[in-house]
C-alpha cells in the first residue's frame, strides 16, 4: 500500500502557508486524492488574498481555511481555538509546519536583523505553533492508542517540519559549500532541524511522531523557475513518505524520496 493511501486514516491535517507554493500543493493533492483526510485545515495569513485556495475550498468541502500568521503569538492562539472547534474531541492528527521565508544574505551583507527575521519564521514559529497545538495533538494521540493503532504515524499524531538540505551542517563542506552562501536561511533550517530533534524527544512519551523533511528543489516562488521538480512531483513523493511514517522515522531527517539525510 502506498503511503499516500494512508491518509484515509488521518482524520485531520493542518498545513501552514497553504496559499501558494508547496503548502497549496499539499492541500490540492490531498483534497483531490482518493483517500483524503476528513478535515484539511489550510492556514494562511491573508485568506482574502488566497484566491487559488478559496477556489479549492469551493470544490472540496473538507478544506477549511483558517487565518494564521506564524510569527504572531496572538494569531497562533486564535488559530488553535478555531481548529479546536473544528476537530472537537478527535484532536489534530497531523501538523505540517511548511511556511517559510528565505532572507538572502551572504557573509558581507548579513545583518543581525536579517538573521533574526529568518530565524523567527523558519525555526521559532514551528516551535511555538507545535507547543500551542500540543493539547490537540495529545488528544489525537491518546484516541489513536485507545483505537488500537498504538504505533506512531499520521493515523495517530505527527508533526512534520518542512526543512531544507541547505540546513545540513555536514553537507555544507567542500564543493557543495561554494553554493548558496545564505547565512539567515541555512542557519534557520539548521535550527529547525535541532528544534525537530528536541521536540521529538519531548513528544515521544505522548506517542506523537516528529520529523523533518526536505522537499527537493522545487519550482515555487522560493525555489525559482530553474528548479528540477514541479510542486506536484515533490508533494506526491512527500505525501507518500509522510503517509508511511512509523516509529522508526521518529526524530528523522528525510529527503522527499524517503532516504535518510545527514544532519
Ligand atoms: P513559497 O515562497 O512559494 O511559499 C512560502 C509560503 O510561506 C507562503 O504561503 C507564505 O505566505 C508562507 N509564509 C511566509 N511567512 C509567513 C507567515 N509569517 N505567516 C504565514 N505564512 C507565511 O515557498 P515554498 O512553497 O517553496 O516553500 C515551502 C517550504 O519548503 C519552506 O519552508 C521552504 O523553506 C521549504 N523548502 C522549499 C524548497 C524549494 O525548492 N521550493 C527547497 C527546500 C525547502 P504569504 O503568501 O502570505 O507570504
């Protein structure tokens, strides 16, 4: 059975940054797939400007659009409240921290402000969002256990952090180190990788799976037109990987193809 099929056992899934790029593609692919989660919660900071997402939601009644600016604690708390009303006692099965920015700066142009801006969105926000959603994730995890699916995975509760190969400390050496000398972005993704491992340790007792995934180099606003992968290709592979996650993948850093990447 392919991983994507496993979403039929995932009652609810939330994606951040769902108005364009990979986030929008996750919503589109899940909603139009054969085994769609009962509730796809697509968050964006400005729903009024998310026209493509609105069109998808008009076609698929399981898409729920909720406002979330990932760098605003007030917005995070409002979002949790709204999602709590949507999912009720079933809790939230899968949280995908996808929203991200790339503040381009090299050794010469980098400033403290640029570092902090990129850190806030890419590393601090996924931590604060996961903390805020913890009660709903725990609720789903404990129901999964009661229902007999005691093992880890998206049928129970999972946090997926969309990271980047550029955050790998080990790979930033030799020939590879000559490209993409982006201090704010690279370090923010390295920090997200460590946030992933720390949260994996903390959420393990509750049976909540936590891992980081690299989507490949993809043709989005961020990836640019030269990228080899289409959003459809990347997300089809990512959903297959996410759908098949088990406890052996807890705390892992995986490529979109499912292979293990070096931290
Ligand atoms: P895009 O630039 O195409 O989209 C970024 C998304 O993040 C948008 O929906 C944007 O919303 C949202 N976002 C940014 N800041 C906030 C915020 N404060 N609150 C809410 N939403 C916000 O990027 P991609 O789709 O390509 O990237 C998605 C993820 O994949 C990112 O984490 C990125 O780092 C990662 N990635 C992408 C790669 C690629 O090749 N494309 C490669 C490796 C990793 P808005 O429209 O409101 O700005």
